[in-house]
């Protein structure tokens, strides 16, 4: 949007009231003009609002209102078409495809486009038009677009090379060849959501992502059952800045995937391993050791080895039934930001009945405080 993003509603109201006043307390001179145009120094109609203020006002309303506003007059239309940077059509439960087809050629300066759907509407011709007109896109959400085929990914690859965030979760028709092709063109990707992309998210595609998308920070591979160690290890070696990795339901991966992430991705903050049945204590100890190695390396470099906020803050090992309490406790002890205490659960162990003895430091302290509290004599 144009202008300051933190301007409050009351600020805009005050600004508009000031604009409605006669500048300099003048009088005489120019009379009123036909069609409700501005008098000298006076705003007589909303269409007379300066572009900067108009875009500020529109930043406070929903996207449906913005689209409506673009039809008020030519000035508003041009201002919105050339000034709007973000647009969401997720509110459109019917005819989103046709609406996007008609709007996209007009909003050519978009940097963010959200087309999330509750039921599939988008078709390949719409995504191709987006790619043809919106070359400045940085964020694109096509989630739950079950109708889309590889044509869409090929179009995005050629038309939107500056993408930093792409959500194609639930797009089950995409192939791994098309995803690998896109990775070769969209090399600035930092956030990629492939949850449920069973055909697209394979080791072949992940090898391409690891090779080309070296700036990647967040990757969701939830329930991509064809993902194996080869793909995850390629990501770990090619994308050292990974911070959030969701491998929930990736039933083929083993300890080797976790070990690679632990050793090659020092900024890893969140790791999802829900229902990864092949994960054993070896993976947990590698995570715990990664914090020790980081501290040692930091000391050698004179950096002090980091602080308690470094390292894992969220770990989901639910249904990883092969893990033992000692291994998981080692991870919990290594990363103080992992919590098992009430209200702060960031070490998630649902379905692991043998891990009930694992507790974070603050939970242990709280338990000790309760036990040490003086009880009234009977």
C-alpha cells in the first residue's frame, strides 16, 4: 500500500477533517465548479481525496470494498490499479475464477495475491493470466486449488521469478517434474508450503529445491508420503538457512533426515515429525548434540556460543513410539525453549505414553516448588 502502514483510523479521520477545511481561511476567488470538483483548497467529494490518503483509507477496509472502490471514478480506478500491492479474493466463494480473470490484468503492480479456496474454483487459464500480468508478485497463495495442473506451475515459473512465498498446499495434481522446473526459476523462495502435494513432493523435486532455492527458510512437507531421506538430506545440504521444517506424516524418512537437518541447519527453530514411525533415539541425540556443537563452535569463534533462545523452539514427535525418555529428555535439556509445562507446550508428544516422564526445566522447578511449600500441620 502507498503511505505509512501504521496510520490509525482516527488519524485518517482527523486528516480528512483538516482536508475539508478551506486552506488559509480564504474566501472569494474561485466559485464552485461543475461535477462536484474541488474548490480552491476545498475537498467537496470523496473522489477529490489525494491518492496518498485514499490508499491509506483503503488499507483499512476489506478487499471486496477495495474492488468496489475502483469503480467509483477514473481517478480512484487508476490510483487503485497502480497503487495496490496486496489483494485477496478468498472471500469469493463463487466465481472466483472469473473474478480473478477480469481483475488480474488491471492490478499489475500486485506483490501479494491470496487465492485460497474452500472449494476448488481456480483453473489453469487464470493462473496463466496471473503469470502474464503480475510479474512483481512475491507472495502467491493457491492452496486447495485441486483443479490446477502442471500448466499453472510452468506459467508461474516463467512469469513470477521474484516469488519469496508460495503456498500450493492441497494441490494434489501437480507433478514432481513441474515442481522441480519451478524451483529452477523461482530461486528467491523463502517459504514453501507443499502440504498434501503427494505427487509433487518427491525426492526428485526436493533435490531440485535444495539445488536452486538456497534461501529457503520454511518448508511444509506434511503428509507427503513419497518424501524420503534422499530428498530431505538434499534440502539440508542445499538450504542451510532452514528454520521451519514440517515432515509430519512423511513415513519414509529415518534418522538420517533428522541428523542432516541437525548438523547442516544451525538456525532450525521448528521441526515436525508427527507420525514418523522410523525416527529413533539416534535422531534425538543428534538434535541434542547439535546444540552442544554450536556452543563449542561459538566459543572457538569468540561468539559465546549463543543463548537459550537459539535452537529448537517447537518439536512435534507425536506418535513416534520408538523414542525413549532419556533421548527425548536430552533434547529438552539442550533447548530451554522447548516446554512440556501447562500452557506452553512446544514439545509435543501426543500418543507417546512411554514419554510421560519427560519434563522441561520450568516444569521440574514448579514441581519442586509445590513439594517444598510448607503444608499446615494436621
